[in-house]
């Protein structure tokens, strides 16, 4: 069983799937079906995002632990600083370790008021993701990943400062990064160039979110500071009233983005699934038919 970093630095591209914590037991049942379905594709890893509320955070930790214990898939445990003391954060790291989750994605998290609200650390908590990287490295035994932003984090002063933050996280012990969603391959490659120019060779895995529902993706993209480029809008806007056509075009655009990323040397693809397997499977199968995965 190779380490995640070994997989990310091997010639064959990795592929992985991201889920969000379901709100209730029905949602959890749907998610287990999705995970069972996607397990047959033998992903490199899967992950469940970490929300802002206590019960949602508990569900994430429980589901991530269960993936480690009951499936053949490697989970990556997401963890944020939102609403928690340093001691609570440390305790989650220990729960992950106890369940055999040996890779964590160390994140600051978004403020409870949403990605555009001002960030206020918990009074007894930590301020930046790098603090969590340091804590996880101090505890030891984890492969640590971090977030990266092809278009820059919304609060970053500049793309260069944003790249400095990423390189600092790598120097603090992060061994790989996964990006925020984006829609232009050049934004990803320019981020990689900025990081390499600073002497950092950490693998940066692009995060892929297909446009299946235009309104939903436009809202999510706006919130996290990802721009829907004109060339994408020109294809989607004329058909915006036709759900099936939007979905088909969204899948085609995402598939083409994946082709361009792999052709340019991306180490793998991380699919944001929104807890449904069908679209991800369609993109995956198109790439496999091309011999890319
Ligand atoms: P940081 O690295 O702390 O950066 C936050 C801001 O502070 C940036 O503007 C940065 O430039 C600035 N900064 C950082 N360090 C310093 C410093 N030393 N001095 C000055 N400025 C600094 N959110 C969730 O809530 N749950 C999830 O599960 C989740 N999963 C994600 C998965 C991926 C792949 C990605 C890309 C994002 C995810 N997010 C998640 C969103 C993420 O938490 C937000 O984007 C958050 O706003 C920034 O997190 P970060 O880890 O990059 O923070």
C-alpha cells in the first residue's frame, strides 16, 4: 500500500473524489451508495469536507473513519480551524489517527458567515492553515495536504503573496496540495509555475467541479472567488434554460479541462462530486476511453 505522496509523484495520474457531510441519516445512506459505486473505480483516495457546525464536524470524522475501517479506499481527513479550540482540533487529529486515517487536509476553513465574511479565529484556536500543518507535523504520522488557489484566495493581496503562503505551508510540513475549483487550465499551470519558481516541488492536484446545474455552480464559484470565464459562459448561457443540455455541455467542458490538465503534467484529478456518482463516472469513463486514466 503506497503512500499518497508516492502515488502523487508516480507517473500514472491519480484520481480522487470529494464528498460533503450529509445533513441527516437519509443523506448519509445516499452517500454510502455513491461511495460504494465509486469504489469500483479504485480511486487513489476519497475525502469528506469538514463543515462549520459541531454535528456536521462529527459526521465528517465518523464517515471518514468508517471509510478507513470498512472500505478498501484511502480516505483523506479534512480538518479546519472553524469554531474549535486548539485542544479540540488536536483531538480530531487523534481520532483520525486512531481510525487509521493517516492523511489529512489541513485547512483554515471558511468563516461561519460564508467564504466572503471576515475571518475571526476562535479565541483559543488557531489563525491560519499553516498553524494546523505545524500541529499535525508535530503530532506526526500524517501525510499532510493543504488548499491551493489557481485564481488566488479571495483575501490574498496578490497571486504572488498567495503562492508564498502555499510555499510556506509546504516548508512547514505539507507534502501535497489540492486546488479550489477553477475553469481555465492556464490558471492552474500559472499557479504551478509560481510555486516552482519559488523552489517548491510539492504535487498540486487540480480540483474539478463539472457544471451540472448552472445556477448552483455560478453561486459556488462566486463565493469561492473562482471566475466562470467568458469562453465557458458563451457555451452555457445560450442553453441555460435546458437542464439536460447544460449538464451534457458541463460534462464535456470538464472532460476537456481534465484532458488539458493531464496533458500539461498535472499529477492527478480531484473530483468534487456533490455526493452523486453519475456525472463523475461519465467524465472518468470518457478519460479512460482516451487512455488517460
Ligand atoms: P490559509 O492558508 O490560512 O489562508 C487563508 C487566507 O489567509 C489567505 O488569503 C492567505 O493568503 C492568508 N494567509 C495565510 N497565511 C498567512 C500568514 N501567515 N500571514 C498573512 N496571511 C496569511 N473549507 C471548509 O470549511 N471545509 C472543508 O472541508 C474544505 N475543504 C477544502 C478543500 C480544498 C481542496 C480547498 C481548495 C478548499 C477547501 N475549503 C474547505 C475551503 C477553505 O477552507 C477556504 O478556502 C479558506 O478560506 C482558506 O483556507 P486555507 O486552508 O487556504 O487557509
